């Protein structure tokens, strides 16, 4: 599997587990924690795999090569000619003349992107592992509560 796909799996696995718990929660009754724990455990394993990948691909001491994985999920907004100066004003920005090359027509876009570097991989591993431990602790803490399935959704 590609690192980009693994990066997408980290938020996707707990989301799918939450949906499974919502759909099947009442039928699972006292086992409603299973989808959440499995989803969080899988996300923690994927985060650990990405951490190992980033640590192993850092290069040598003489020529370090930090890994940087970037995955664009979708383009949220794109505006062509977003930086055009106002037509009827003296200057769109004080000190910059109308039609100046610094503010010529340029596009503006907002993309939803996931990035991974060594620090991010370290934090992902820590956070997903702590989330898994909290979910495991909650199994005993919430035992017998009437909202048990809803809690794990």
C-alpha cells in the first residue's frame, strides 16, 4: 500500500467504526465497543507503520532526506483572477499602482490536503495510541450504562 493511502486510512478507520457502531449499536449491546476499539487499534497500527516508514527513509547523517508525504483530498475552492486590483480605485493596495505586475491576475485556491513528515508521524502514533487506551479504559468504566452503545458511536 502506498503511504498516501495509509495516511488517508488514519481518520477513515475510526470514522467507519463510528458509522458501524451507529448502525449496529443496539444489536451489539454489551459488545458495542468492538467496532470503536478495532477501528482505533487499526488506526494506531497504521500510524506506527507510517512512523517506521519515515524513520527508515530519513537518509544518512551526511545527506539527510526527510520524507514528506502530501495527499490532496479535494480542491475546496478555486477563484481565477482573485488578485485583480479594483478597477475604479487609485490603487488596490496603498503604494501599488493599478495594473502593477505584483498584483496581476493570479488564481487563488483552497485545497484540503493531508501532509506527513517525521514530527507528524510521531504525533499521530502518540495520539492514536492514547485514543485506543482511552477507548479500552472506557469499556470497563461505561459497563452497565444504558447509553453504552451511544457512547462508543
